[in-house]
């Protein structure tokens, strides 16, 4: 996610929107929706799920409409970057606002609640027995001020390092467990004529996630959170030294020269086509691989331990995701009914069969893709979960840090200059 492209993104919001099922009718402004008989439309907004998962969402729609004669479910799928920046805020503040919408835990969810866009639904879910269908810990990260305001969809590991297993085997390489070992792997790959990393960082968040984890490992989780919460400076000597890890990657030519000019999807393609040996990105790469390069052999390792780092060297960068019922909607009861159907055993099994993870008991018992199952275990057993900059913290602060990461990784600035500029942006927010 990024903020610097907002002007161009705003114009694209309408074009990027995919509406399924139906008729729509006008409703009041300011995000208010009408529950009159002429507006029996349940509007749901989320990021693009991909072709296989979209079929499952259509199945939920079919079951809901069968159980609620006269009602229509209308989906609004948007590109991830558009949705997470201007797409969702625009929908919430406009006419025909969504009754249910996808969101990430952390600062974003807290902001939605503070702004009056997140209904407390815990009692209603419990009354329908929804909680009993889910594994222990599934509702972690779904509460604000002690109130359940999000229905859990999944837990995403936001960054691990994926690697081409065939290439590693060919070159006699193994997954590193320490940062020194990772540096040695990078050097061997480069010596063999292989670019170690592929990444598409045009939208800032991919490298922002990766470096966010690196920074937290080096300066420590508390110092990381304090800086992103504007309690301490980003441009301290300790932070500058930590940012130098990105500078080393650039100076050593360990990443594609196009890193800041191509999208995340283009970065995945570089990886899948063997243009690089590794790509640092999140758990969703399993779904992308299954759709784009199903025969490509890959595996992952968590960020290796960094010698001398002050953070927990077994930490995981991750976030909970889910659906939020719009507190301004006049259809909260109907929205909870939809979540009840969504939590059903057959639906959750269908999500797993389509390649997604599930936090329900039925879904978990179905058996995930082995790569996804290991990732779910990783985040569930993590001794420390670190929030990505753009979901755990103020978006403008995250954008300042992610822009600095981009500048250093692309060789445009020194670590000191990039972080000084980032701090100046943050100071202007105070």
C-alpha cells in the first residue's frame, strides 16, 4: 500500500470495480444505507480474490439469497492497492456504502471503529454459534476496546523469503538460518550469474514489509513500534545502521534493477520464470503460484536470525484479516446472517479446496496446501508477531518509511538521507 499515488488511483477506482449480481438502488449519503423493501441489497466490498476463490464467494451469495428471498448480495471487488488506499474510504463515505467490507487488523481496524464504521458483532455471532465453529485463537486481533468488530477470514504471514527449490538444489544451496548464511547464499548466487532477489516494489509496500521485519529484528520490536507511533525518531544512528541492510542489497546488486519500477505481480513473474532465486513476500504467493505457475517448485524460510539484533529473532511479520460490518448500515442483522452462512462447514471446506486457508474447525480439518499449512503453523506458534508498517500503523507514517526503504533499495539515497526525509514528513504530521 502507498499514499503517494493517490491522485492517479482516485481516477481508477471506478474502472477497477467489479460488481456482481445485480441491481442497486440509491441510499442516503454519508455511508448510510436503506433497509426499505426497495433496497434489499447486501453490499460487500473486498480486494480481488482471484478466480478460484471468487467461485466460493459466489457460492456464499447463492446460499444467502436462497435463505433470504427477495434479497441480493452485491460484491464489489477492487485491486488490492486501490482498495487499501482510496477505494475503501471512498466507498464508506459515499452513497450505497458497503454493509460488509474486508479489512486488516491493527491501526486500520482501530481507525474504522473510531470513525464509526465498525459495528460490535460479538454477541450476535456467539448467539448463532459462529465462535464454536472456529479454532482457538481465531478471533485474535478482531477486537477493539474489548468489542469484537471483525469476523476472522485468515491470518497472513506478511513476509517470508520464498526460494526456487530446483535452483537451490542445482547450486547446492540450503535455506539459511542466520543472516550471515543468507549473505553467503546471496554471494554464491551472484557468482553463479543468478540475481538473488526479485521484487516489484512500485507500490512501496512489498519492500516496506520486508524491511519492516528486518528493522524490527535489528532495533527491537518496541523501538520499531515507538518510531512508527511517532514516539521516537526514525533517523537515529541505530535506525540508519539497520537501514544499511537494504543499502547492502542494492550495492551488491543482489536485487533486480527494476525493483522500484515494476508491480508486485511483475516481481512474482521474475521469480516464477527463474530470473531470480528468491522473492521476499507474503503467504498469498501460494495462491498466485497455483494460478500462474502451478508447476513451479518453491519453498520458504522465515527471516534468518540477525546477529546482534535486539528483537526476537524468531518473530513473524503478520496480520489478521477479516470482514467488518458497517456500523452505519441499516442492515446489520442481515449482514450477521451473511457471516453465519459464510462460517458454515461446507463453505469453509470450499475455501480450503480453492487454495485458501481457513480458521474454522471444518476448514482446518480439511487439510491445506502443505506450504500454506506450514505458514499457518508459523504464525500460530510465533513468539512475537510484528505488524507491517502499512497495516499496523498510521498510513502516512508507513508511507514515509516505505518511501525511504524504496529510495535506499533503489540506490537513490543513503540510509541517513532517506530516513531524515522520512522523519521530516512525520514531523509535519504532528
